[in-house]
């Protein structure tokens, strides 16, 4: 099993879409492998079987197959130090642990765990039950666990900063949080706690390669979150413009030491933020449609998720925010 020998570092991560063959909806592994390597070469690390990867539509076996394919393609490309985060959340604690152990055996270095939303009416306001879920999973997981806070995909369950910092303190095998709630204030509060020099000495991690990192779930506040001691983002937009989002994170960090870089970071952040706002509205099918136009692969989501129409895809591609992003991506890629 993987023991997180590939360090978890601040940076940009992308939730990799799962690509399907058009007639059968079987996994399109060649397209998946091509995309994983394309992003990794641009400095973007993969998150496999997350929300963008339609994890809810995948069998346990398919999740394992994707993790193995990601590891194989990265290793074959000489990218042996690139870590893999795998989404392993499920409705029950029991199934979450089963999937997490399977993911570790398949080659995942870290697990990204969301709370199931089916019983959110019971769980949403039960702090003890929510804390116990991540505590038990992290204690029994063979790899470090990252909290995934995404109210839209978990029936409205929205962890506050107190729960997250308490879990960070109490659970040495928890290695971070992804905040797809988009709450910059929450990110700032959590980052203030875990970036305190005393935190590491008071609450050491079980695996020193897996420090507690605080990641946003969108690209539109990377600059501000970096200034607040955040550690990057897991963002769907990095599938479309990996060089741009990577450059934004790099400049945001450099601007803390060299204010002369700030204006360029602000320029890129503005383009990225506008595009993120526009493209995210089209969800998984929109991202796949743009990949189809830009790179020749993408396809449709698994049913019953609908594919956007050709007219909608063309309008999204021709939208001024998308066009500005694509021009920026070409500019940075050709530097």
C-alpha cells in the first residue's frame, strides 16, 4: 500500500474528469491518461474520482482502475514524484473505509473524503457525528486523509472553521481541507491556525510528508487566499488552463516577497476569476465540452447527467471570459 512517500505540497490540483466511451459509457482510459500527464507537465497534480470525476457514477473497481491508470501514466512519463489524491467519500463510514483502503492499494497517496448527503437532515447540525466520521476514517486509513467540504454535493453539510481546526488538532492523519464552499473568511481562519509556528509542534502529523494544507475549491480567490497563508486550490478550471492557474499560484506566492509582481498576479487573477465564474456554471458537461474543442477529447458525462448542446458548447467557447482565458493559457504556455 502507498504510504504517502510522495510529499503533499502547496500548489494547484485538478479534479480530473472521468472520460467515457460514447456508445458504452465504459472508461476511456487512454484519454484519461493523456489528460493526467498533460496537466502534470504543466505543474498541476491530479485528484482522481472526485466530484468532477463523477465518483458517484463509478463502481469501486472503476475507481481502482483510474488510480492505477493515473499512477502508470505518470510513472511512464517520468513523473514518479507526482502524488495522487483520490476521492473516497461514500454514504457510510464503513464504505468510505473500504474505498479508502482500495484506493491506497491501487496507488493513491492521499484520500479526499466528503460526508455523504443522503442523511444530511440528521448530520448537518450534529457536530459530534461529523467529527467522529472524519476521526474514524483518518484513524483507520492507511494513507493521510483530506477533509472535503462541499455543501452542494453533500446535502448542504457545511463544516465551520471550528470543526475543521478541531479535526486538524485532534487527528494526526488528517492532512488538509478542500473548501468548495468558496468561503474565503473560513479559509483565512483555518489557515491562521495551522500556519501558526506552534501548530506543527503541538499537533504533529502522523506522516511528516503530509502537513495540514488549506486548499480552496475554485480559482477565483487564489491570490487572496495565498496572502492569507492558504496553500493553493483543487480547481476544475485547471483542467482547461493548467499553465495559467499554476502561474497564478506561483506569482501569488512571489508577490508576498516581491510586491513588484503583484500587478501581474492581479491581472492573471482577474482573467482566471472571470473564466472560473462563467465556466463553472456549465458544470462537468461544460468542462468536458471545452476539452473536446481545445484538445479533442472530453465527451459526455454518464447518464443521467445531460450533455450540453452543440450550440451551448460553442457559446461557452466563444464567451469573452473563455476566450480571454484561452489566450492567457497560450501566452503562458509559450513563454
